C-alpha cells in the first residue's frame, strides 16, 4: 500500500511542452505539498494545499500551476517547459499544517528532464 | 546567512563509530524541527522530530538548542545501512530544508 504516490516516475520532454504530474495520498491527510529538488540536491518547497485551499505559494514562475480536486490529490501542471525545470519533483502530505508541526510523508518523486 | 545550514560532508566513518551532525537556523521564530534521511535517488523519509527536551530513538539522539539556534543528530554504533544524506527541517510557517549532510559508513 503506497501512502503517497506520484505519476509518472520519469518524464522526458522537450522545451516548450506542457506536462502534468499527479499525486495522490491515501493517508487521510489534510495538507499536501510540492517540492523541487535540483541537481545540487537542494529541496525547496513550491506549494502547499490544506483541504484543497492554497496556503503556501513560494516564488515559483506562473508557468507552474497546482490543482487540488480533493484533499487526497494534488497535481502540478507546468507550461512552456524550460531547461532549468529539470529536477526531481516530490509530492508530500502531512496530517495538517498547523505552523508546520506535522511530519511530512513523501512520494517517490518524478524525475523531469527537459531537453 | 542562509535560513538553514548544514555541513555537507561527506562524513566518512567506520562501522561502530559515533557521529554527530549539526544544523543551524536563522529564524528565531521557528517552531518545529525534524531530521529526515534520504537515500540516493529516493524520497526523504522522516527519521525523528526534535524537541526542546531532546529525544532518543534507539541509536539516534536529537537535540534542540533554541538559544544558539541549532539542532543536532547523534548516531551511535554506526551501521553500514546508516549511509545516507541527513536533512534537517526547520519550520516557522514554511518548512525549510537544509542541503543535507552526507554520511558514509565503511566496514
């Protein structure tokens, strides 16, 4: 039973394309996150949703648009992909947000390569 | 000054050694602190939360020093399987990860 799952695991695409990554959690958590881990392994938060509402939106280009159809799902759509978007994207969830007091559980990651 | 700083290492230690990592943070309003472990090409996994009173889980001990704004992780009796990158996370409202400290345990 995978707690936090992401699809696809690998994504190779050309510059200028639009792509989506899907994330689902079966933990019954209220809060979900998207992180980007670059080639230097630095893990940086992009967005967070609590019960389908956006609560954290870091300085991310407008080309990135998260969507949460329900609290178990948080998808990430990326328009006009650029070389610099190549990274591993991790989805995570936590029971709640509450000033970050809750442990996060991560999905296996989506390795995006833009050529 | 970066928000969360860690020595990237690598720390190269023999099996059975004791090793300690520190992580400093700049935001004095930070509320929550965690250590995560990340294996190569895998997702981060929670190792332990860090409390002001300190906490221990088997061979792992975590401490928080609010006055000096750092957290620490001590690993006793290192095993080969402890080889990984250890990430500290500091949260005021937004979770902020350190860049991680690489640990290599050799026979």
